[in-house]
C-alpha cells in the first residue's frame, strides 16, 4: 500500500515529467506550428496503456484519447514482443488517432527488463503528403489526405536512425526537413520521459512508482464521480451546429444527450447528422477527447489532472456512420469543427442540469489558415491556428482572442512568420471590439489578421466554422459575431468560404477575422463602469 506522501510526491513528479517532455518537444521543434503554436502533447502511460500524466499546458484534444491509440498499437504488436529501443507509431484516424497530420509515438519504459509504462508524444505536422500541400480540402477519402501510418512496432536505431522508416516518410512529404525534425523532437520528448520515470524507480522503487500510477488514475476517477454525484439526476440534451459541409449550405446538427444517475454519467450522440463526403467528419478518438475535456472543465478544477480516470467515470456512445464517428475511409482532416460542436453540445446539456454554472457558447472553432508556395522545386508550408472569443458566464466577461478550449495553441508571432516565409507579410493584427455578444457580461472578442501576398504561385487553403452559425448567447445575452475571410484584389473583393481553397496573386491582401463568444444576461443589466470600458476598448467617446 503506497503512503499518501509517496503518492503526492511521485504523482506530482509524473505530472512534471509530462510537462518537461512537452517543453522538450516544442523547444526543439522545427516547424512554426509546433515550435511557436505548440500544437503537440506528451504523456506518461502505465503498462496497460492507461494515461497517467499528461502535459496539461498543451493540447487537450490530443491527450484525452492517448490510451485509445496506444491500445490499437498494442493490438497490432503485443507488448511482450517489444524490445529496448522499440517504439509504436501511427497516425491512422480509424485506429485510434485523430487526423493524418497528428503523428503519435509511444516508447516503452523498461525497468529491469520489464515494461512498466510508455512515454507518449504527439505533434501536428505541416505536411503529410496527399493531394495538396498542408491541407487538401478537396479530398473525398482518407487516401487523398496523405500518408497513412498504421499502428506498428519499429526500432529507433534500425528503422529510424538508419533510415528505413525515416526515409519512407520523408519521401512522401513536401517539407521533409520540418516534418522529420518535428518527429525527432517527439523522440527527444519520449527519451526524456523514459529517463525521468527510470530515475523515479531508482529513487522510490519500481513497485511504489507503479502504485503511484494507479493512484493517480484512481484519484481522478474518484474526484469526477464525486462531482457527478452532486449533479441532479436526469437526462439533459444540448445541440449545436457546424456551419455546413463545405459544399452545401445546410447546417450539420450535433446532439448530445447526457444522463446522470448517482455517480455515473453517460453521453450519447444519437441524433447527430450523418457523415459527409468532405473532410468535416470527426473520428471517434477526437470526439472522446472533446467530450472528456468538456466534462472535466465542468466537473473539476485545476487541482484535478487529466488522465484515464476521467474516461473511467463516464460512458460515451457515438453512433457509427455519423459526423462524429464516420465509416472508413471518410476524410477527417477538418475534424475539429465537429469535435468542437460535440464539446459545446455537452456543455449545453450540463448547463440545463445546473443553470447557474452554465456558460455561453464561445467561438470554439479551429481556424486552420494555410498558405503554401512551390518555388524552384521547394515547397514552403505555413499553417497557423487562429484565436476567437470565449463565451461569458454569470460572473465574468468572456476572454478576448484566445485559443479554443480544445486547442490551447498559441499564435505564430508576426516576427517568426516574417523570418521564415518570404512570400507573404502580415500587415495587421488587432482585436475586434464589439464582436463579443452583448450582455450583462459580454462575450470575448475576436481578432483580425491582414496578410499581403508578395509573390506569385501562392495557394490559400482554409477551414473554419461560425461563418454562419454564431456562438449563442445565454440567459438573455446576445450572440457573438461571426467569423469571415476575404481577398482584396485591386478593386475586387473575393469572399472566401469557411472551407475553401484558392490560388492567389502577388499583391492580393487577405483579411481573416475570427468571431466572438456569446454574452450572458440582458445587456441592459451591464454595469456602467463595464460599458465605459467597452467604449474605451472600441475607441468610442465615453462620459469619463
């Protein structure tokens, strides 16, 4: 039986290890989306494949389903066949991964010849091949989206350092220096995790460390079940919509039914729209991650980590053939939009259960903005994930221009983009006051970036949401403003759809703006001091 002191010390050390792994990954990464945007995550798993500790300052949607992915790898090659130096790798969305750009690596942690856990690292890569650089919005199946890496066992020295696997991946992508460099950073993170866990075993004993791993998971499950027990029993439903499938104009319904009974909670997504032909589908692992993130944010505070215990406390049902669990080989590149709507629908359902804790809907969208150029035989790929406004609560305004709650990415600094990419220039980056929904507490504001294209042969690809369906206000609060994008070409204005792809010309100016979060409560109830602050932010005259 592990002592409470050992549990606290080792549990925090495991959390620190996951964070150190994350820092190692993004600080050694080559691409701006990992190095600057921090679109990556790391974690420590136990020997069964359960997530124990995860890098909570990085990407929630990439860590909530690590155990699903690892267990697909373990099924492909049983752990008893693993040797020192082996690793699992995959990006297969229908084998526990998210979309092809997210490559996951798991390395076994051997102590005295026995596997006691795994170090995990996942990163979003700029290009993974397929029909277009960076983002192929016209793909009609998974094969058109890029190189598929099925769950498999490889050896780091033999298959990576000596070039077999590394060479195969590099030959299928357009920016091999950055992609291979980022994978190297994932290995560096995993080796860091292995070293730290071995140090813990040497200091405290292997059995004690394994006991602390189990204790960490049990603690999270216990805390979440206690929080569920405090909720009123019943069945509650929440709904939200993806703007469209990128072809038609019809919104796509996402419905979540939450059933609470004692300390058990079940989420069922029956009633959600069927899968679509375009890449707006979300694979099962992404939906599980998004759902767990919503539940944890509603049920617990910062003192409760995110690990396998959260999954053990709830049951998640996602009907096959829907937007949230498509059948192979449906494309899934833009899976975050539907995943965000699952997140929002779950929070809306929980808000019906406890209205005083309900929060207005945020912009809650991934704005994947991709500029690429092929020049003199070399591709350059720029991808950034934009911000938006959070929804307001009964106590506070929503945050302005921040990453979506499932993303937690940072923006790519203007200076970094200028240094790395000579074919465009960012001319403006500013907040958009007034885009948050009005209310007693207003929603967070969105932002705008303006890009000038400097050379010919540049392509823009984008996927986003809330161009049509705004973030909803709550309790009398108003909806947030919608997002939008346009290209200014001389006197012409070219409207860009939320899921679009077009060739640009030198001199074109792109304006891309994100939406705001919903307001909470009637705007007539807003305090005078807050109205004055809003006016100052917008540069309007005030009475002060």
